[in-house]
């Protein structure tokens, strides 16, 4: 059986990331379910196990979100095919590309890492746009809440004056507001709104 290749966006998912579903510790059946979790978790580390891909997806997400220099001006994505993890996205500093690969290589069960992360070219003009976009988006009242998590959930990717918004927001109104705020910044050639609505 061939596993289907699944791409997963990392940027901004931490705010809504849930490790355990509701009700696990509620009701008379809870003890049996809770007791079974460690055994399932251990089996999940074995490639070919039914739970391996889901466990690996969560672990890759966790490791990438913990990268020390990962910021709102970077976008990290990945796809999983069996025991191979392919890294994608864009980063401002090259150290993040290397750190991401090193972190994923250390995950139990990962046999190969393909690193396709793009390092954005240095540009004082793009740096100025990044700062202006940050102020425009995160100073707007309804969008301030997205800056509260450890990794802010609206990521601003700037390349050659072109802006792409990545991440997640609560509703369509917030997605539209982020687009309008991004478009209001001077010297921006275009804005692509890839924000996902999670509610």
C-alpha cells in the first residue's frame, strides 16, 4: 500500500493545536482509554504502524514550531511520504533552514529529509515592508489577538516587494481585514492572501 503524500502548513497552527480530544478523561470509560494512550504512543513510533504518520505529523509540527529563530516573517511547511519528510516554505535567515532540517532528522523513524526551504534574498526594501506590514496588521484592533501566541498566527512573507500572508485566522472577516491592511502598505506590488479560516 502506498501512503498518500500529505502537505501540512505549520505557520500559525500552534494556537489551535490540540494533542488530546475532549472527553478523554470524562465518564466511566475514561480510565481504559487513558491507560491505553502510552502503549499506542509507543507503537506509533514504528514505521508502518497505522498511527505512525499521524504521530510523525504532530512531531514534525512540534519540532518546527520550537525553532528559536522562527518568526512571523518566515513560513515553514512540510509533507510526509512514509519515512521521508520534505520541508518547504520561505525563511529570512539561512540558519532557520539548517535548524529545521537538523530538528526533523532527529525525530525517531525519519529516514530522509528533503530540504526545499527557500532562503529569501536580502533586501533593505523588503525589510522595510516587513516592518510596515507588521505594524499595519497587528496594530489593527480585531487582529491584535493573533499576536498573543508564541508563534503569531498571521505570517508575513515578503519577496521583491510582493507580500504573501500565510497562517490561520478565526473567520472570513479577519482574513479580509488582514488582506486590506496588507494592501494599505506603501511600496507593495501585490498581496496574496493564503490565510486559512479555521472556524
